[in-house]
C-alpha cells in the first residue's frame, strides 16, 4: 500500500494494435473532467500547467502510457481516465480509481470493453506504487 506523500503510477494499455494518434490522461472529479497530460504521436508529451508540479510521464507511449502522480494526498482521490484517440475508430477509454484512506492509498482496477466493435478489445488501467525509478 502507498502512504500519503508517496508516488503513484497509473498505467493504461490498449491491448490491440491500433493507429493511436494521442493518449490523454484526465482526472475525474464529480461531474467535471480535467485534462492532466497528453502524449501525441507528432508533438510528444505535454503536462497541462495546472498539473506540472504533480504529474509526470513515466512511459510516454501510444499503446501503453504511464504517468506518475507525485506526493499523493487525499485531494488526489478520485478516478482517472485515459483516452486513446485512434484513427479511424475514434476514442477508446479506460479508467482506474485512486482511493485514499488516512495514510494508506489503494485503487481498484476497472477494465472496459467495447462489444459494439465486435472486437476483443480491452483497455486495462492499473495503479501501483512507484519504486525508486519513477
């Protein structure tokens, strides 16, 4: 388990090979969504100014994109969404939720499928503690 002040790694992986143009990480708070960080096929990585002191890319890639949330606090509790923007299919999303209880942090893994595409497409989002290499 994580303690407040630790780093959290959020990973999102698109399990099928698609032409991914951009991956965006969002923080979901109530009914609002805030874009935190984006990795673009042509323009590279960008962390939005509001999150530059809090978020960094661990693995900026188009099929499997990881970010690090530094210095986890109770304010970081909530769900995080990754969006894989592909061509020509459009956006696929995955989500993981970070829960903070006092000094312990954990998350549940949510897998989202897209049966309407008639594909065995899975997006797996996970959360874990970051080691010293984050």
